[in-house]
């Protein structure tokens, strides 16, 4: 294919991607931009050119080992619903914009720690970016049939592509000065690329498996007769198992801590609930991506056996060798899109880190403190833009000047191992409150040194293809210092070996130092906030305890310098409104100090924000116990406030219902008496009827009032129970008496057969009231013929159950609990309003509960309802 | 003779309203709940409805909705009679399309006056 054609296609493709990003930025409120699918797809930036070419290369030489890189994430992602939610909450709550910010804030805005994390990330990721550029360049050469890559940079297409990517990332990545804002344009473009790369990869997989071969079985049969096939495909015993396990663990860490993953998963998260989609959709995406890898690899081994062909390029070479240029072009574009997504997001994440955690806190703070706000906003953006260009150009030069002759996979894994050095500090900081900044620093540095010794140095030496004394014999010829077999450990491959030792030392030192050296009160406060994030999240600005002296004027000045007059004013107004603080206050309180620090964090990183605010406020030390006490009190105050509000609401609702219930009889009384008053011609019978209605409605009002007062007395415990020893049978019989005549009138049978007697202590009047209430309830439901109301007692070892049962139509299941609510009227009772006040059962419940008993309702077969209550059998 | 429908589940309220409107020369219909009300409306096409809100099964809001969704029944005048008298309830009732909202307890004289006024307006 001609270079010109391919270059044209590349530019058309890039133009489309730029346009999509531009469109998404313009329509940033659209549902097309803000949905869980875009979010999930953007996470697939995890699949880079490495996945496209390197997985196949690895599968061709080492069988299924490539899977570990995806197995780890697939295993860990479902736990994100808890883990990632916690990380996202903390990040959003503190306006964190990078991984370095996260770690540095957790350990008390430690400037050095932030810088250290930044350096590790840059060391790990820049070669990784180079690798993507290399993939672009190599595949470009393959598809255009260039044999030698041009020596002059200006003749190299990859250089121009790199520059275009830098422009893209710099333009769409710095729309806001606040780096914790989302970059919707870039994310939408990345999501689109994730679809493209997956679809194209599936197409080629399908083509190879079912067009070039007759399905998976055919490939297997042909590949399995090749030499070395068996040894490639097995896990290789216990040692291999360890390697598998550690590689999976490594990729579990990477999926969270790679700067580009942190960027897309945490910073670009719009809503927490998107995680619910992610936990199944993202693993599914990764699985789909890997379905065909092994078949393409086997197919390559079969087709290119006995030829000197780079296994990393199988995906591209298979269609080319069959003269299918169109499919080859799709593969090239898929790999290209995978590569550029990674380059863009990584350079954006690294540039934010570089500017907010290294350049600004160490070089520019003083200058910013004296400049005007517009200048500052522009300078911050410029620093970030320059950082992006710098990173991409350095990556390009790195690829140009070092022969990256190693397979794609190994460089990728080295960067994983470097990033993994942040894991103890990160996860430790998240779950262990004793983790201290000193521990984190020493741990990371130790882990880094070990990685350099066991992996970077020997790897660099190896890649220059010179055998050396150092690698073969160990430092100074000491056997146990052999870089690939440190302390004589021989079971691991180089990468897992380095990962094992570095992480072991890193974690040990982190824990030992943390246990032995208490951190400053500031980091202990943040430790509390991070580890117990759910407990303190509600406190917001109150979660950081601060004591000292500060003036609003000074803080405002600092804010204005970075946010400008308008944004500062808006932000402060919001703050004053939220906490209901008088604007005239001259003295700033802890909340304002924290709030301002957070505002600045998004713009210039947490370390710088802390330094700036600290320069205008005087802070005092607080002891740990004091700190915990204050946090607890703030928490309690907030909770009790919430309880009070809830109780207020319930009271309001109750009063509303009471008012409604009282108004109904009063309406009748008023209407009837108005008629009697005005109308002289009304006949005597009707007059009598009206008057007796007035009487009964008045009774209803007074009954209601008595009941409400009763309920109130019982609920507040104002009325003491009059406990005496009574016979339960007698009490029941006394309660039934008033119903006997009614039962005869309505033809209802009362059955007393199931009553056993026992003597026990209770308030007889009150229990009688309960039984009467239950009986009237049962009578209410007894409208059919052959109605029967059964009363029974059941004596247990330590309690007595008393049940009242009817054979009416029963209560709907969803109502069984609510009938004990105040003023609850069952749907199934007769259409006419009941005689009761709607409080009978609520009062009964209150009475039984103050006797330490229970009351409940259930339906019985074939129909009917049974209301049961229990009384404890206390002899005194 | 104008037809009036009284919808309420309180027997004594119904009794008083029935008496007063019969005396004012209305043809009076009575419903104990929303479902009954809709049946009567369909059969007898009253000119005005006095509608309680809180009733079992089908409540007053549902009845009003039913009327407002029908081409022919839409014109029937509706007065809500309810013990719910918070401004938000009144606002909601009127938003739904009731012509008047009278809080309980009410004066019978006032109610009669309002009913007559509403019906006269219709004639104009």
C-alpha cells in the first residue's frame, strides 16, 4: 500500500477523532457524552497497542501467559463497586486530580511524596509511551512496505503523528484550569476508539480463525504438531503457577494505579453509579478482546514456521501475506487507535502530575503568589501544555535513540512493576490509618531501587545484547546478588522476580517505619478521613480538624490570585450560604481554610494548595486524642441534628393527620348545626336525627382526643404501668362482656375453647384495652354469615401468647405491618368509615411494647386474620 | 333542575349536604367513594360535583383526572371539599383543574353560594 494513501487515511481518521472530541466538548451536557457506556469504554484505554500486537506475540512464544494481564483486572473489577467507590468519593471530595495528589494528600499534603510519585510514574510511563510510538512506526512501515525506518526525524511520519497527538491532548486537556474537572471531549473520543479497536480486532480474529483456517479446532490441530507446542501451553508446575499468580496480582494493581487508568476511572467519573455497569461490562470487554488472541498466535506460528518473523506483528502479517490489504489496514488502524488513546490519556495524566506535583510546588509558587489571576490561570495551563509536549517528545526521542528491540510485552511489564511500587502506600493509605508518610517514602524508594537493580539495569544490559559479568555472576561476583536470582531465589522469571522482591521490601519497610514512627498530626487527620471515608464524608469541610488563626481577607487574596475575582466571589458566596455564616466575619474558621485549600487543589495540586494557604494562616498543633475527639463530636453533632430533623418531620406528619381526623367530625357537626340554626321548617324527625348525629360526632371527637393523649402518654413513658398479679382468663372474660350483645345482634359466634389460664403480672386495665381493641377489629371484619371470633391463649416457658382470630376476608399481605400505624385504615374493611379512631391498634402496640411483649398480625387459612400479642411470664 | 353529585365517605356530611341541596331545588346524587362517583357521572351527567379527596379505593384526585381526560365530562364543574388545607394541597387541587377548593369545616351557606355562582357563570 502506498505511504501516501496510508498517511491520508491516518489524517482522515485523526480528523474524525478530533471532531468527535470537539463535538463532545461543545455538547458536554448531552446524554451521548454522559452515560455509563462511554465511561466503561473509556476504561478500555487499558488495551493499548501492546494488547493488539504484544499479546499475540507473547501467546505465540509462551502460550496462555498473555492472559494474566487481563485475568487480574477481570478478577478485581467486581470489587470496584466498593473499592473504587471509596477512591472516587475521596477524590471528588478533595478535588484530587492525579494519583500523586491522592497519595500526597493522604499523607498530609506531603510535597516530596507527591514529587516522588510523579517521578516514578514518569520513569514508568514515558518508555511505555515510546513503545506505542514504536508500534505505530513499525506497523506503518510494515503496511507501506518501508524496509528501513528513516533516520532523519523530519522524514519520519511517526514524529508528525506524535506532534498531532500532543496538540490534541494539549488542546482538549487544558480547557479548564481546574484539572479535577472532567475532560469530556477526550473521553468521548477515547470511548469511540475503544469500539474501533475492539471491532477491528474481532474482525481480524474472525478472518484468521474462520477464513484462513477452518475454525479453532483446525488451528489447534495444525499448531499442536509444531515443535515446542506442548511446553508453551502448560503452566509449568508450581513455579509457573507462582509466576501466573504474581503476574495476575501485578495486573490487578496496574488496572487501578496506572496513571492513565486512574485518570479515566477516578478523575473522569461523572457518577458513582456508573460503576454498576463497569463491573460487568468492562470484564466482558476484556474477555472479548482476548477470545481470538491465542488463535491468531497459533495461526501465525503455523503460517510463518521456519521464517524469521517478529511474532509481535502476526496480527498484521497474516492478512498481508494473504494479500488482503484492506484487512491489514483495519488492523493497522485498530492498533493505531489503541496506541493513540494510550498516548493521549497517559500524557494528559502525567502532565497534570508533572505540573501540579513537581513544577508548580517546587518552582513556580513564589512567582504565582505575586502575579495577577488571569496571568496565573494562563501560566498554569501553559505549564501543563508544555508538559504534554515535553513528555511526548521525550518519549519519541527515547524510542529513536534506544534500540527497543525487546518484545513489546517486557517493556510494558517493567512499567507495571515500577507502578506497583506505589501500591503499598496507596492501598495501605486507604485501609490502614497508621500508614505514615515516612513509611510511604522509604517503602517506595526501596522498592524502586530493588526494581532498578533486579530489572532495569540487567534488562538494559541484555537489550544491548552484551553478556556481562554483572548479570551472570552478580555484583562483585557475589552469588546471592545475581540480579535475576536475588538471594538465590530461582523459581521466578525476571519480571515476577523483580516484582516479588521489590514489593516485599517495599511493603515491609512501609509497615515497619509506619508502626515505629508516628506521622504528623496533619497526616493523621487525613489518614482518618481516607480510611474511614464513609464515616467522615458527611462532614465535608468539617472533616479536617484545624486550629489556628486566619483572616478572610488574606485567604480571599490567595484565592483571587488563582481563581480570579468572579470565581472566588461565587465560590465564597456558595460557602457562606452552605454553612450559613455571616459574610462580615473577619476571622476565618477551619471550614473556610479547608474549603479554600480544596478549591486550589484542583488548580495547582494539593501540595501547593497547602503551602499557599499555610502561608496566610497560622496553624496550631493538635494532639491525636484531641483530633479524634473533635472529629467524633462533629460527627455526633451532625447525626443528632439529622435525628432531630427526622423526628420533627414525623411529628409534623402526625399533627397533620390528627388535624385531618379532627376536622372530619367537626365538619359534620358544623354543617348539621348550621342547618338546624337557620332552618325553622325542618320536621321533628329529621331534627332528632340531625341532633343525634351531632352527639355521636362529638363523641367521636372526644374519643379521638382521649386516644391521642393516651398514645402520647404511653409513648413518652409518662404513664407508669400498674403491674399486679392477675388471671389472664379473667381479664379476657371481662373484656368480652361488652361484645356479647353485639355478637348476638350480628350473629357472630364467640369461641373461648382455646383459653388456658395462668397467673402473671400485668396492668389489667391496659391489657383489657388491648383485647377490646383486637376484638373490635375482629368484629369489624366479621360481616359474612357464619362469622366466628376465636380467642385463645398459648402458654410457653417464658411468655404467654394471646390470639384473637376472625374468619373474615383477611388483610392484604403488604398491610400486615402497617395496620399498627397510627390512623391506618385497612383497604379491605367495609366501605363506610369505621367507628374507631384509627388509633386503637397503635395504642395496643404501645401498651404491649411497654410490657416488653410483641404484637403482630397474620392471615389464616382458609381466610381470616389472627392478631397475636405476647406477654412475658415474669413472676414479679 | 340542576343536578348535583355529592361524593364523600362520611355519612353525616353527606346527610347534611343532601338535605340542604334538596331544599335548594337540586336533583341530588350521592356517592360513597370515587368508583361510585364515576359510575353516577357516566349515567346521570351532573352539572356540578362536590368532591372529597381522601376516600378509600379511588380518591378525589383520581376522579377529577378521569373527568378531565374525557371530552364530554370535562365541562362538569368540580368543587373539592377537603380537610387537607395546606396551601400546597389547595394549589395542587386547582392545578389539576378543580374550579374551587373549599376547606373543611365549611359554612353551608357559603358552600351553597359558591355552587350557585359557579353554575350561573356557566350559563353566561
